[in-house]
């Protein structure tokens, strides 16, 4: 499993180098989508709404379909390993105000950031540690999400 995550990280890192230029090129033409005046997408209230909009929320670079950094890719791969497909992902590269706002909100300097049931869990390193020690399975269970790894273990036991 650890080798697979390392491979996923390397894949995401190489995608990130290629994808950054595309992301920057696309940004001016996005019509300001996702950005808002007034209260601002990076305001504490706006970030709070995003954090609480779904039981599993990830602030990342890129999207789950195309992560633009290795750490964001690793978070996506960990969630996939557990069968978590229904979650909200926010691309902070599309909105500098949100990128800074989420860092201020959590008092955590790096992206990605993972929230479970509105609570800040941590970044890639913390999620990886929770995956490795089994804590992620327990936290997902509290949200009513059954980890796919439990089913994989059952299948192994049958063999």
C-alpha cells in the first residue's frame, strides 16, 4: 500500500509540473468564477460555509480528477483506497483569496487540507498517518462511511 501511495505521489508531482502552466493559462479566462466581492471567498464566514457544506471536504491544488501537486494527489488516492467518492473538493489555485483564507481559518500553512464533519484533520501527512494506523477507518465510520478497506480485508480472509 505504501508503495502505491509513493507511486501516486510521483504521478501527481509530474502532473503538477505540467498542469500548473495550464492552470495559470486558464485562470484569466474563468470570468472570476468562484471569486466574490464583498464578503470575499477567503473570508472566515465563506470558508466556514465551505468547511461545513459536506461531511468530507478537501482543499487542494487541482481537482480529484487532475490533482496538480503530489500531496493533493496522495490525499485523493487515500480517499479512493477507502472508497470515499462523495466529497467536496475546492481547488485553491483557482482562487488566491480562498487559498489564503483556508490557511488562516485552520492556522495550518499548507495545502491540501482535509476536513471531516467540519473539523480540520490535517494535510497529506496526517491523513497518510491515519490511513496507516487505522484511525481513518474509525473516523469515516463516525460519518457513516464504511471504508472499502474493510471489505478488502474480508475478501482476503475468505481466500
